[in-house]
C-alpha cells in the first residue's frame, strides 16, 4: 500500500474502532483512547491547521456525549492536534523513545487541558485525575499506539 | 538578495497558523455556547455520524436480553435443577426484567419502559441515553427509575431518544424526606477521590432532628421534579453537623448506576410532583443491590432445598411396591390412596424446572 494511504487507512480504522469499542460495545475506559492515537498519527502527516481541524472534529464527536462540560474535548484536541503537527518541524521522530514519549505526552496533555477547562464542580482532584488516571491512560495509549504503528507501519520512517 | 526561505513556504506556514487559530477560536466558541445550543449540536452529531454506534449498542443489549430469555426457556425444557455459575449473569438480568415488569404494572401508564445506553466516551461519565423521547411524551426533568428506586433524571429530550444523568452527576439534586416524613432535606451527589467512591448526601436537615442509620430516604415531591415516594437511599451515618442548625447524612444509594440497563421513564405530567408513589415501594421492598442479591440467593437456596426434599419424597413414594402395606390393603379389598398422586407429580416436576 502506498505511504500516505496506509496512514489514512490506519487513522480511519482507529477512529472506527474507537467508537465501536467505546460506544457500540460499551467497553468504556477498558478500551484505549484510539481517537487520540489517530489524531497524533494524522498530525505527523499534515500541516498545523489541518491537524487542528482534525482535532476539532474528533473533539466534537466525543463531546456529543459530554453533558458535563461540552467543548472541553474539542478545545483540548484542537490544541493537541495543532501542537502535534508542529513537532514534525522540531523532531525527526524516528526513534522508538520518541514515539512512546510523543504518544504518552499527547494523551496526557490532552487530559490536562480537558481537566483545566472542565471546571471545579466537574473534575476530580489533580492527583487522582492526572497523576494517577491520566498517567495510566497515557501509558496505555503509548503501548497500544506503538503496537499499532509497528503492525501497520503507519509511522514516517522506520523506528530505531 | 533572495530570502532564506521561499515565499511559498512562508505563506503556507502562515496560512496553517491562521487556520489553527481559527479552529481554536471555533473550539472556544463551542465551549462557551449556551447550553441549549450545545445540546442541539450534540443531538445532531448523535443523530447522524454516531447513530450507527448507538444502534450497535442497543442491538448488543437486545441480543443479550434475548439470549437470556432463550436460555431460560431451554432450561425449562430440559428441566434442569441446578443453575450453573456461568448462567448467573443471565439469571440476574432476568430477575431485573421481571422486577421492572412488576414495577411497570404497579405504576400504570404514567411510566414508559426504556433501554439505557452508556456512551463510554471521555466526559460522558454520569450520563446516558434512553431510547424513548418526545414521541412518547417524555419531557425534560422526567424522573428515571428502576425497580430499586431513583436512578436519575432526563436532561435533554429529542424525538426518539433522550439524554439523562444519574445520581453521580455533580448537578444531581432531589428534594427528599425520611420514610416517616419527619425529616426533610435535599439529596445531592458528593464526588469521591475516585468515581467508585461517589456517594449521596442528605443535606440541609434540621439540627434538632436525628436520623438513625438504616432509615429509608425517599423523594418528597417538593419542587415539582420528582413524584413523592421514590426510594433514593439508606442513611449510613452522619456526614457533618454545622453550627447547631444543620445536619447532613451519608446515604447508601439503592440504585447502582452501573448495573442499570432497563429503566422506567416518567411520561407527560407524571413528573409534576403531585403523584405519590409510596405504595409502590412498601417498607419491606426497599433493599440495596447487595441486600437484593442476598435475598434472591436465599430464595434460590430455599427452592433448591425444597426441590431436593421433594425428590427424596418422590423416590420414597416411588419405592412403595405392590407387595408392601399399601398393596396388601388394596388386595384385601380396601380402596387406598394412589401411590403417586398426580398433583404431587406435577408439583415435583414444576419445582425441578424452577
């Protein structure tokens, strides 16, 4: 399969499986955040604006079920999408360590932004929400993300 | 002198940065939109792009229910005595459905049954979808109940579905009273360190009244949202006492949001607070999920023991051959009771099936 096509097929499949696992089959937090992985993968292929646009759409889709704080995911994913696209200009990103850090930080920063925007009444305490839950979720995303790019080869350049 | 970077690269970079800023601004606009507009946007997304996934979850729930029913029928046909451990989940769902049917019969046409679907996405905690909407006369703020008591309330209504929040939602409030009507207050949700620690609190009760542990707390009907008499929880201790004028109590919720899949939603004006549902839940029927599970297990054990006893009796009665006392009486011309009466046979078979 040609290079860009492989990435976009992977991104599309991740989005589909994210909603199938979380919403269709109701696995909830047991299933990894494949939407963030797909955003982070797509962001490495496009410009900052396009990545922000993808993040905007993804965030809106998640916020469709977010009565507690509508818009928090939209803002967080838009910002993360834009910032993730910018990393291509700063890092070559062909090392295993970079991919793991990129996925881990991408997910963690997204959760951080969401936590900040959510407001006092809705969010959990910082320690539990970010240091415990988000860190575990980010590690989960990093592991699954590395597996995905290893299996599909949807990462520009070979990992060292 | 030529520029270090080409004009095309510069322009493209600037354009991308501008687009990013535009999307960020759009995202912030979404964040600050009025709640009604936000709900319209979410409803539009739920009704279009995400509809197939919601439908899949409904289909999965229906499939599980049907699997439970067919398994139950198969067990009847096979006259199995023991219920295996693996069938515990299905039996549990069957029990819940039977309770919902019973509750629905008691409540009459003021409530409509619905299937509850949880999104499971980030930020959708404490909220869920029910597959009934304004087409079935569901209104905003309609109470959502299970056979155990109050689960939550409807927040947003569409034609064919509605979005509700359960009692773990930070905005959940219910005007409440103790079962004897002596103490009134407001029940609200208190977040724990983790989601599993979310609890209910009966707040704003008068300081001079004392509520004992185990007291049942019901909706009071004040405020016009919830009908009077829906169980909410049991008092499990005092939370705080302030300044000699107010006490609050921790409640053990009667409904576990995580296990609720089939619910009843109030229709029309059933939620206007004038209805009294106290007779629907008599005092001995108010139980927590754990108490209910223990009670159900005890009932099963009793039935199993009774079934075993009847099996032993059946064996003993069946072992009476024509050569013994009964046979001799018959041979001597005295008409005796049949050795295995038909009523006993059918009773034994019925118990074995159960």
